[in-house]
C-alpha cells in the first residue's frame, strides 16, 4: 500500500491529532498535514512530472520533509532522500544518476546546488523550502492519491559500495509497508498519543521509522535546531509524551554522559532504537541504568532497511540470563519476516560460532540497484541479499558481527566507504597509491586514517590532501590523519593489505 494512502486514511480518523510539530509547538494537525501533502502532489503534476518520476530531497530536517516525501508518493512519484551533509558534487551525482527532474532543498543549500547545476542535466527545477516557489507548489487544489502498485519504486536510497560510487537501492511500496509492519511486530507499539522526535537525519533511519508513527497518527516532532543537541533533546522529552528516537550509538552515549543526566525528567521517554554501528558494552549498561529498559537495537542496510536482526527490550531486561552480556553485545536474532543465514563463499551454511557472510531474504529486501544490473546480480543471488558483513550465530540464534568484508568505516553511525576517499586522494598528482582504513575511536566508533605513498621525487603536502578532500567529499569523510609511507604492504598479487595497516595501528 502507498504510504500516502495510509496518511489519507489516518487523517480521516484522527484529523485533529497533532501531526507535525517544531520544537515545543504543534504546526499542523493530521487534516492540515494531509491537505498540504495533497496540494504538493498537485503541484508536482503541474510541473509536468509523470507517474514514476523521481523527486530529490536535499533537505535538512524540517517540517517540510514529510510534506514533500508524502507529496511525491501521493502523486505517484518516487522520493530520493539525500544526505544534506554530502558535498555538492556528491549531491549532483545522485540527482543526475537517479534522473530526478525536480529537487526540493533547504534554502541554505541553494547556492551549493546551483554551483553544480551543470552536472545535473536531467534536473529541470530546484525548489527551496520557505520561498515563493514552495508556496506556489502548495497553491494547487488537492488531488486524490495516485493509484500505485506494491512493486513500484517509492524510496530510492543511495548507499555507497566498494566501487566508491553511490548505488541506488530501489525500495518499493511493498518494502516500506513491510518495514512499517515489522516495526509494530518487532520493535514497538505506537499510539496516537506518542511521538517520534527526529534528531537524526530524516533522509535515513529516522525518516524511515517515522513512517510507522505517521501510520498510527502519532506526532512528528522536528527539533528547532534540526538536529541533535543534548539539552534540547531533554527539553523535548519533558514536553512530549511517548517519545521515540532513532539514534546512532554515539548519540546515545552523548545523551547518557550529559551533565546532570541522572536528574533529568525522562518519564516521557518511550523508546530509543539504535543502529548503524556497534555500541560498547559498558555504554549499553550505563544507558540501561540511566534510561531504563528503553533500548532496541536493529541491524539492517539500505538494501534491507532497518530489518535484518534486532534486539528487543525484553532481552535487555533479562539480566539474570547467563548469556545476558553476550546477548546485549550482539545484534540480536532474525526479525520475524526475514530469513537470515551465515554462509561461506559458496553459499553453504557455516557451523554455529564460525564466521561467514551474512545473507538474508524476505519482502524487506530491495528490488535491486537503480540502473545497475551488475551490482544487483552480485548482491542478490537466488533471492538472497549478500550483505558483505561478516558475522556468526551462536547456538541460540543471536548474531554477532565480526567484520565488514566491504571495509566500510562507520563513524558516528554513518557509513564511510574507503574507496570513495581513496579515489579523491589519488587525484593529487604526487600520490602514487593510498589506502584508507578506520581506527577505533571511543566517541565516534571509528575515525579515518589515510596511508599515502608518494610518487618518486614528489612532495605531497598534507594540507593539499586535506583541501582536496574538502573540495570533493563531505567533511565527515575527510581523514583525521594522513601517514606518508615509503611503501604500502601488499600480497603476492599486488593488492594492498589493509589488515597489515590495521595491525600497525593496533600495535600502537
């Protein structure tokens, strides 16, 4: 079912419930929210968008985010939510690759997008929120929800891979509905009196987990800051009942280590779902002591959004279980509607306790990668999604992740793909070769270290490498340290051995 149709149904039954709030004030009830969505849908059609076209969202968290996303679905279009923190050149690549004809962006990103307009030939129009253009989009008469099939594209989620270029995971209306229902089945119940506070980017997990809240007429709350501020978060928890969040582990640790957190009024806090990276066992225990039994962990990917394995609240409260520490340090067990296996390179199950690649199948798995049949064939084999993550099941079916075969670096809950950074560094004329890896960091999970080998006779100033990264990729992907080496360790086939580089850092 189209999520816009879900919204329309909810708006009939709960028309006066708070739908969209900013900070501590209600902005729209469900009747007003649904009407604005229906008007935006008409506005998209007036711009000449046809069924199945894509609309890019390059937006920071704001009250317009769900208006635009649900408006696209209402019109029979697909949404392409894009991380607002990316570099303009990265925005341009995704917009162009997706073939988006319209982009709706936050006002402060307008100049950056205009600077790369030439790289987006398919883009016909950029509309900035809070401007006359956005008001004009809203000025059209409401239209009925477009008829869509469950298998049609709804959300085009761009997630990078080992090639260094982002790939568009095609999430259908069926995928989104499965994610919504799986939330109710495995994560939490939602009541109309509850709310979801979006301190994490709505272009990713927070936005996805906003859908089951809209579907139950709960309140969508956008912090005034548009992001995560501990003091603001505590004020919002005190203001709104039934608060739920999606957090990266680093956000959880910042919250529980805030000054005077033990004295904070957390009675309205309902659930914190965390994922995207592991959380240290000591931090999990402290969070449970301070917050109470409010944690749920999820493991998923953009290709199987938020839904591979999970660790529900009752596992955290079962402190008397002899394996309690092992369990709360794992990623949990397979979600209700997903099959999960750990296999060798031939797809055969490995013995309990032995590491292998995590694969899964179910209706949550994406339809494939947008305009990339080779990557689709590599990732989805006989209906199974090969995640690229290395893990192991224990005898009770709890999954622990051991490593990431794709060398993804996870910093602050955000995936950073080394090849993408390496390709930028290799643009420097003095760089012969390089390797980028993650180094453990107590606050961010990992930080980026770049190992660089210069061409014979060349001098490679580190500030030039740093500026090269700042000019081409998002700031959070920039290495925190550059190390110049006379040579990089390699195997007999000439492949750089990142394991040796990690060993070097570990020894220090």
